[in-house]
C-alpha cells in the first residue's frame, strides 16, 4: 500500500542512494497512491505506524538527523488522523529531551509525535518523572503505556498502567496500550489469558466513548528486539482474539473501531505480510525505526 516506486528503488539500493534533497518519493506516484489506495481496512480503520526510539539516539543532533531524513523519505505519505483521506498515520516516539525539536522537524510532513511514557500524578515531588500536561504542552498527541520494557525493568504494573491510561485520556491525548505475553507465558500456552487480563486491568474504568482514542499494540515480549517476528497469521489470530475481548468488555462497535498494532521485530521484510492481515492495523516499531530508510519502507507497506 502506498509504496512509491521511487521509495522502493531507494530502499532496494540501500540508504546510501538516498539524497536528502531529492529523496522524497516522486510526487506523481505518491499522489496516485494516496488517492487510489484502499487504505481503509475492512472496518474502515486508518493504518497507524509508530516508531519507538526507546533510549536512542545518543544526541540531539543524531535525533534531528534521523527525524529529518525520515520525514523527507516519507514525504506526502503521512497524515494526521484528522486528515485521513487514505493515508497512514505516522507517529514518532523520541526520548523526552528531543520531543520538541523532533516535532518541529517533522510537523510539516504530517508526522505526529508522542512520548514514551508519563507519570500519572499532575505535579509534585516525583524526581525524574514527567507529567501528562508537560508532554502535551510540547505537542505530544500519543503516549505509550504498558510497554513490556517498562513492565519488566521499571516496575510498571497493571494498576499503574491503568492510572496512566486514564490520565492520558483525561488530558486529551491518546494512549497506545501495549500488551503481550512473555516467552515463558507463550510456552505455557497462556497467551490469551495474559492478554485478556492485561486488557481488563489496564482499561479498567475506561469508557466506551474514551475507547475511540485508545490504540492497542499487541507485542509478544519474546519478539521484541530479538529478530523473532510472530507469524502474520498467528498475530492476526491474536488481534482477532483481542477484538473479541473488547467486544465482551464494551461492544461490537468498539471491537471493530479500535486500531490494533502488532509490535516485535517488525522489518521492511516482514511488514507487508503483517499488514495484509485483516485484523492488523499498523505496527509499533523499535529497532527498525532508528533507520530512516527502513522505517519509511515500513510506513509505506504494500498490502
Ligand atoms: P522492536 O521493538 O521492533 O525492536 O522489536 C518493538 C517495541 O519495543 O515496541
């Protein structure tokens, strides 16, 4: 979908073929793609691609170069959700210190920025923490909640994740709620139980109306940063299960309307198969989002 020939050729030739001043996909192919592509999934959900930079890159200069290279490559292919006319919503999650400048660098290209996390309190003596109002004031629209690295390494539990999801929504921003099973849980064949439990705990008290602003990311923990991608069919089955669970918690309307991303070692090589699945609406990308050419190819997936 929406892969311009120019960009495909650039990707095939590798990053060195990309000249920043001319790297934007040819206007004709880009425009044709935007107008002719059936970007709507079966249920009319806008595709949503997100790059989670995690604790990368090392400096502000590196972050700005990555953001600028990426936005030039992506060109007219991205748009905000409110401008949806067959294009893909693209979000970058830089580390906190880089958010403002990255936003300035990518705004014109229609790319949205978000924060990798917030604390659920509004203000006060919480050294090292960042409030929802702070990231909102620098232009963040999305917040990652419940990422497995925060669950495993920073002690984020479902009670806190739920508070954060609700704080994000109350603040007028949108959470991307990450759920998924560990390798151990996968081996025990309790993947569905784990995801169902995370959904009900993390969305506790979130209303049907608020669900319009919630994105779910299904990220099997064993696939994150490991190079092991969950097979497209398997991921699709889990996404369908998540929709069934949402239908039980809310109703069919919410289940059909909620966008669900897949995350875990997504690459230019695996994205097309994933995105051709009816229940997969986008990807949450870590490692590959640190390379402009790779992430642009992912955002310009073909399906
Ligand atoms: P990965 O990370 O693409 O490097 O596996 C995904 C994520 O953590 O969201």
